[in-house]
């Protein structure tokens, strides 16, 4: 009796690890494991089979593989083996062609990857440059905004100084009222009041000086009048004396 594993087409001998499926078919243990990794069915009848449902089988008879086979059967096996060999060679040739195509595709993909990496590097460099430009423009905008605010402050100060100059140059009631009515800032009003107070004090000092000067001039006039009167009297005496 010759028992063959239908997976590898080799004889089953008592020294091999032989396992059977739930349906009763027997195979080499290694062949059956490899088969069950791809398909969870019996290789011969397609009954559902897993590694938990297979069991070991022990031969209690000799599987004689020395029985002579007839030449036709051997020739048939040889033809089958040659056919399988041709199929293997064709499959190997196809796999070799596929491998060459894959190598060419891989080379093309590697070249494309290199180009994409170069583009990414250039894009990153451009992004960094744009970021630097944006940072520079933001700083410029911030400086321009600061300059604008400073310009506004300077305009306000200039207007204030012009009002101060107008108060100094023209302290008339109408001018003072016009300037103070246009001002809502209390601190500026205090400055205006201080300037007016100084001007008032200055005017008082000038008025005091003028009064003192006028008094002195009056005293001088009185002295000159007295002297003139005395000279007139002396002149009259001299005329009376020589007449």
C-alpha cells in the first residue's frame, strides 16, 4: 500500500509526522500546517479545518515504497513532473520580468522621491524666507504705527504750544475764552491758568513800575516847577533892581 500526501505528492512513511483532518484525510504535518496558514479547509475535500481539529496518526503497518511501479505510471509521473517544472520555469520567468519592472518602477519612484524632496526643501526655504519677510513687514507696520501715534502726540503738543503762545501774545478776554472753551483737558487748563497768572503778575509788576516811574516823574516835574518859579522871581527882582 502506498499512501501519498496530496499536498506535496510524496509518500507517507511511518517515520513521518502524519496528521489527519476531521474528515479523515491524512497529510504530512508540515504540509498541512502550511496549507492551513493559507486556507482553513481540508486540502482534499474542503471541509472546514483548523489547527485545533487536526490530530496525529500513527501507522501500525509498513508503507512499502519499494514496490516496483509499471513504466507507464513512472512515465506519467515524469511527464507530470516535467510539466510542473515548465510551469515553475514559466512562473519564475514571469516573476523575473515582474521583478525587473518593479526595479524600474522603484528606480523611477526613487528619482521622483528625490525630486519631491528637493521641491520640499525649496518650498521650506521659500516658506522661511516669506516668514522672515512677514516678520520684517510686521516690524515695519509696528514702527509706522508708533510713528503715527508719536506724530499725533506731537500735533497735540504743537497745538497746545500754539495756544500757549497765543495766550502769551494776546491775553484779551475773548482770546482766553476762545482757547479755554475748546479745551477739555484739565491739566492743560491748569497750565493755561498758570500762564495767565504769570502774565497777570507780570502786568502787575509792570503797572507798579509804571506807577513808580510816574511818581518819580511827577516829583521831578514839581522840583523843576519850583526851580522855574524861583528863577522867574529872581528874574523879576533883577529887572526891578536895574530899572
